[in-house]
């Protein structure tokens, strides 16, 4: 679950920073010099909306490592790490992707995540709690689930969707912010003076609010991709193993200790409200997987 919320949090921060920088550089004044230029504004929002999303994607591995304290396994120190590396390598080869970086992070709950900018530049990380509480068959299935996320290009697709969402969030925030500024703060003595300071603060607040609401769209998309990743994990590790892994996760009731901005990127569900949940309920996933025909 960590993959998505980390991306969302990073994206929201990047978009807000870009908004402040462009305001300080006078871009807003240029866009509203002769009234609101909707075409120029839409192009501007698309460039920065998609730019913010792809910057977030490029930062995803670095932020994931920093947020969890994940340690990259370069050389196996024991048989468990050797098995982990060999399993990921075998599954990556079967899925037709490059060997991802493999990492372990210290956390008591069973969890795992995959992130990265492309199919051949990814990171797969598992928690120490997952390695302790699951059998090798179950861990293999979890790894297959995460490798499937990478092979399916979920992070890139998510980035494109986030770019579209960012574009409309930025566009609507500025249109509404301009209307509020003209209605409440406009200076009649100088009609061409551009938006006032009220415009900048209104846009920032609206971007934050719209960005949070837009996260529901991205979360919905994430929930749909989980079913496909479960099917991919069943293909790579075996349907029985994938179902057993989900059942094991369902039986675990430990509260998550992941950072709040990482809750949407791992294998197990979080405590977010239903509309913001990035994963379907485990019982729904198990039921859907039982109906999947695996070759």
C-alpha cells in the first residue's frame, strides 16, 4: 500500500511548491494581465500538472528508502537474503522486467511495496515483519504481487492519471481563485494590476482542498490495479500461495507502523476512509482471486 500514498503525498507537496514558485515569479500576473486567459492557463496547468506528477515518480524510490529506512540488499549475508534475491530475480525474468533493487526495512507488520520510474528501474522492499510471520510460499506470492505491479506499469499509469488530475486541480483552483479575488479584493483604481495577494492564498488553499478530493480518483484507480496484481502474483507464484498470503494478512490485526505518507504503497490495507483507501478489502480480493483462472 505504501506505493500510492507516498506518491500522492509527494505529488501534492511538489504541486504546492511549484504553485508558490510560479506565483513569486509573476506567472499568475502574466496569465491574468488582460483578464483570465483560459487557453494559456490550461496549457500552463498541464505542463506543471504533469511535470509535478513525473517529478514525484522520479523521486519515488529515494523517498521510499528514506521514509522506511529500507536497506538495499547488494550482497546476501545469509540464506534468507539469498533466497529473497533469487526469488525476485526469477520472478522478474518471468515477468519480462529488469532486476529491481531488493530491500528490507524494519517494521513489525507484514508489508511490502514496489515503486520506481520504470519497469527496468524499480525497487521491491519487504518488511522484517513479513519475513518473520509468513512462510516462504506466502512471501513468494507477496513478491509476485509486487513484481506484477512493476510489470503492469502501474506507477507510470498512476503518474499519467495524476497528471490529468493535477491539471484540473490547478486549473479550477486558479479560475475560482481569480473569481474570488475579483469579487472581494479587486482594486478598481487599477484594473490591469493583476491579481492581488488574496488570489495567491486562495489558489493555494483551493489546490490543497481539490488535491485531497482528487486523491479519491487515484485511490479508486489503485484499488482496481490490486486485483490485477493479485492475479499476476498467482501467475508467478501460484494461486494457492497467493490466496494463502492474503488470508495470512487478513488474520493479522497489528496496527501499521508505517509513516502516514507510506500507507498506500504496501500489500496490506490501511485505516483510511473507504473512499481514500488504496486497497480493496482483503476478503473481496480473496473472493476475486478464487474466480481467476491461472494457467
